[in-house]
């Protein structure tokens, strides 16, 4: 019997022409010059009105949805052209015009009709894509602001969460990331949205149960459940390597029960900001962002493509690739060709390490400051200064590294974290076991030996817990737990 304890018993609590003012007709016939002037004035007036509602808020900030908007077109199928589109799963219809008083029903429909840079405001509710598609793909930069009240007067992820949460039936044919950006991304904002894979994943009916938590351990995509469809091994939110450069902001969101990364992105240029989010119960890594620009200084050089800021996030319970707890399981992965500024995060309960810096990104491109680390199984940082080396470092020793900055990090258990206590208890005592059933003298093995064949045995493995489903509504409770560090209450 080979048994590995996951953790020591440590206790811690953890989104034209409508106003063209039809040309005033006069009794007399106007001159050609007058006609040109009038037409120009009308077009300019229409442009001013139809685009006047486009957000002027700074990047990463949520503009108020209640600002004045363009008048709704008279044709029901023509989506409003004022730079704002509204969505409500409860009161919307996809044949509506997309105005505040006549919203669309589905997020993917709004994205399909949006122009690059448009803002999409989404009322609270559970979304799974048009006709239960189970995924969203976007080839243009848009601004998604979720968790609005039914009348779009107030944004509040606690009171009116917008959850993109497909069910297991969607995994029958659509096995993709919950949301994927495939092309242009410059100016993209994702704000106040819950990404939850817990209903789409498959969980074991007989292994890895934790008292007080629904279902058993997560089943791998290769493991067929007795009922339903297998787990989809794709990220919650993904930016493909082929996407163009430009600033991207992901803020005030929740990523829970991701079966393969919560947020994975290839980024060519600009700044990628991941700020004030909650990540809990995800597999592989909570955040992995890598540069995709071409190297310009020779075969051994590394070009700095973009900047990544990871700030004020709460990252908990990041699971390994497999149930044996041996590979992956990081809060943040420092990938190549990006400058990283990792600060004021709460990172705990990672299967391996809170931060992984083993991909040989330049040390002087990395800042790790003012973070709280705790109960990360294999230390707070994995670091490879050279090939075939891996150091395991506590937060208190970060200052000894040749990083651009590594100040104010501490290893402590924050008592104010409002975690699900049943999940915490199962996680702290989680273990993996292997048992080999091998009898060299069994009749089967004697026959194999007589035929010149290798003798065989059977190995049985089990885990008391592995990426079990975290209750998504409990993940909302992790906002605002520790003043000044981790995810703060969205405003």
C-alpha cells in the first residue's frame, strides 16, 4: 500500500438614421449646395446619436448601463446601433432589438450582432448558450458586463449573478471551452460573470466522496460515466494563440470547477489584466498566460510580447492534472515572453505551488509582491533557474531571488476566508492510494510463464478527493474577505 497525504492537518477559513431628423422639407426647392449641407448635417447628427452611448469609462472599469441610449429601431430584428446591447435570459428574446426595454435572450446572440468595441450588458441568471449550445466563441473585441438587476439599474454579482453554466447534456456534441476568443481582442473586457463547469463535468458515482459535497471526484475526459457524458477537458475562458494583440481585462469574475485551466491565454501584445477575481476548485492552473509574438533577437533570445498583471485575486484549491497529485496544480503559471506583475493576491491550497516559474521566463520581467500564500503542498513557488533544476521556495525567501521585485509576501493562514468548510476538510485530508494485486503463482501467471510471457498483476488506485464540485454560490462568498488583499467586493 502506497499512500500519499495531500496536506498536513492545517485549519484555515476561504461580467442610418433613426435620429437623422428627417431633412426638413421647405416649400421651395433647395439648391444642390443646400441639399449637400443638409445631408451632411443629418448624417453627422445620426452618428452622434447612435454612438453616443458607447462607454467612455477607463479600460477595466464598468460604465453605468443606465446612461441614455439611442431610440430603438422600429424593425424588431434590427439590433440597436448605439454601442450598447442588453441581454436577459428571463425576459429577452433573440428577435428583440437588444435595447434595454427589449433585450436579447442569449449572450452568444448579442456577440454575433455586436460591432467591435460594443458593450453588452447582461442581467442575472443562468446561461448556457442559444439552444443550450454549451459554449460561446467570439471573433471580435467586446465588453461583457454581467450581473445586472432585471431592469439593468444595478450591477451586483452577489444579488444578481450572471452565471455561464452549461449542463452535462451539452457535452454530448459540443466539447469546447466555455468561452473562447479566436481573433481580435484589443479592448476586450469581461466583468462580473461566473464561469462554472460544475454542471457540465462528470463526477464519479463511487469514488472520492466528501461528506457535505455533492458527488464524487472529478472523472477525466477518458473516463466514461455510467450515466451522461464525459468531462470536457477544456478551459473555462480561453484566448487562442492566434488572437491579435491589444489590451484585455478580466475583472470581478468567478471561475469555478474548471476541468482544464480556469483562464488560459495566448497574448501577442498590449496588457492582459486579471484583477479582482475568485478562482476556486479548478484543475491544472487558475491562470496561464503566455506570449505569442515572434522572437526578434536570435534563436536563444526571448522577446517580451506583452504585460500581464495578476492582482487582487483569491485563488484556492487548484487541483493537479491527474488524481495522483503529482503534476500541475498551480495558482499562477509564469509563462514565457511576458512581463508579470503578481501582487496583492491570496493564493492557497494549490496541489503543487502557488506560483510556478519553471518555464525559464526572464527573472527581471517578474514581480511578485504583497501576496498571501498558505497551505500550498509543494511550497509557495516552484522556480527553475536553469535546465533540469527545480527549487521549492517559501514566500519568506522570495526576496533572495533575482526578480525585478519580490517584497511584502507572507506565508500565513487568513482566518477571514469564507470557504465551504466541508470542501476544506476534505481537501486538507485528501490522499491518493495505490494497491497492487499481484500473485506470481496464480494459475494465470503460471500459464503465462510456461508460454514465455510476462506475469501480470492489477493495480488499483483511488483518491479520497480530487477536483470535486465546489458549490458555485459559495464561491461568491469569497469576495471581500480580507481588506486590501485578494478579491475585494466588486463596486
